[in-house]
């Protein structure tokens, strides 16, 4: 019953607008008090009480909108069942599919942590993709060309060092677990590195916050409820000052959620599918990335020079990779060294996409040092060494600069 789904979407949009209006009213209220010189004179308990009333109102509006939308979708589902039209139900609401709930990592797109796949299901079980169907892509999405992107400014007078290693013991590699959040993990890591380099207050970005807001920008409204990837550009844009910013890990901590392997929908109440709370959204605007650069891939040799120069200046970069299973080789898991080039068969399979962050290079060995997001026990303390000649497997190279707004 698409009519009820449309009403549900409209209800959610209206509740969001209502919450935004309350937020504007709160800011206006506080601004007027400050302008009149009253704000500083008010006791803190009074201020906290007033802010609490506004925050509670926002949460009530959002919660009411979500519940009403849920009721509308339930009505639509029940009417569909009554008409014998179960094909119109969203796949994640079909009870048969709930038997395929998945918490492991089957590596459908090679993106989630391949070391935790013991609970995975069988891709060939009844109800799966038909034989001969094209492979499904649920991992990171390559960027589309955008002429508004800011290109990296290459300095032809810069002299490269022989070795650059930006790894830090106090910034261990993340572990994304069984979720396709590699792009959010990579962008969060780059943000954290940049904040340290700029001597900003120590801050661990919320990966779930970035991932949710990236999926919220998708053309498919349902993506926020699914275990699916996003593009690097969208993830970076989500932390802009005029967008969502990014809150701290303390405000919205990372939590791996169960999901349906066939439909990719998270189970009800999974944290990864929940909108971050109002308090986290407000804190997010204290931490924003306002500068980024995209690297041109028109010339592979020049690209390599640009990427090394960026690292030599102390700035990591984020990128996507069609890793063709090379990351799953036993030698990669134990020491981070690429054993062999991808085979012809592997090169034809472009379903294994993954987002990563480069943190260094070894010039004479022609290697980049890459940080993964499969935990510290994978590779060389969560890192691996990618030969320059595997750059052709990679795409969408970006650098990020983090600042705290004034």
C-alpha cells in the first residue's frame, strides 16, 4: 500500500520540520536574552530548565512523528495482507525473511570485517538472488563527477621525503565489525588525524553519526534502515557546518547491529538504524570539517606524486578500492603484505569495494601504508602495505581538514 507509505514519509518530514522550528525558537530565545543582557544574569538551573523544555519538545515531536509513521506503515501492511498482496510488503517486514537475520560477515561486498563470519548464512538458500542475476552491491558507492569539487593543489617545488609514517599508537585502527560502514570509519579516522595535526582538542568522531547522516542523504529513504555503504563525498559532506557536523563517540557510540542478510534491513531498534538524539545533533556543530580536496586520477604517475606529497605534508587521505579479495589473503591478515596481484577472474569481479585511509608511504619500496577498519588484530596492527602499481584498483581520493567553528 504505497499510499500509506507516502503518508508515513510525509509525516516524518513534517515532524522533522517541527523539530527544526523548535530548535530555531530555542536559539532565538537564547539570542534575545543574550542581546538584552539578561542571559548571563539568569541562574544556570533556570537556563538548564528552559533548554530542557525545548529539548523535550523536540524529542516529543520527532518521537510522535516516528510512531505515527510507523502506524501508517503498519496499516498499509495489514491492508496489503488482507488483500492477499504480500508482494507489496517491504522485504524486512516479511516474517519469512526474519529467519535470515545476520550478525556475521559474509563479505558480500568485501567491505565488512571478514574475520567475524562464523555466524553468516548461506547465499544459496531459498529466496536468494536468482541464478545468473547481476551481483548485488551493498558496500561503498563510487562518487559521481561534480565540477564543484575542490582539486588538490600540487606543489611542484615540494621535495618528497623517503619515508612517511603517520601512524600513532594513541589512534588505533577502528573495527567496523559486520557493518558496511567502512566509508564512515575512514572519514572519521581522517577527521581525527586532522584534528590532532591542527592541535585541536582531542576528539573521537562518532562513526555511527557520520554513517547515519550519509545514508540519510541517499535518494533511497530506506537506506537509513539498511546495512549499506555510502560514497566518500557524501560522508565528507555530512560533516560540513551547514550539514550535520559530527558529534563525539561519547555522544553516539559505535554499536554493531543485527540485520537481514537478504534485504540488508537492520532488526527493529538496532542502534545503527536510529537517528542520533537531539543532544548529539547539537554537539555535532561544535566539530565540523570545512576543507577538503579531491585528487585527479587522470594521470596515474602524477596521482602517485600528489598522494605522496599530501602524506609528506602530514595529511592522510581517504579513498575507495576494488580490492579483488587481496585483503582476504592469509598473508594480509597476518602481516599486511600483499602476496600476489589480483587474478584476471578477480579483476572481473568488482563487488569487493572498500573504503580506507592512507597514513604513509615507503618511496624506495613503492608502497603506501594503508589503515584498514577491521581492528588492530588484522594485518600489521590494523594496517597493510599497498604497492603503487595497485593504484589502478582504487578510486575517489580525498583529503580532509578539520576545524572547530568560532
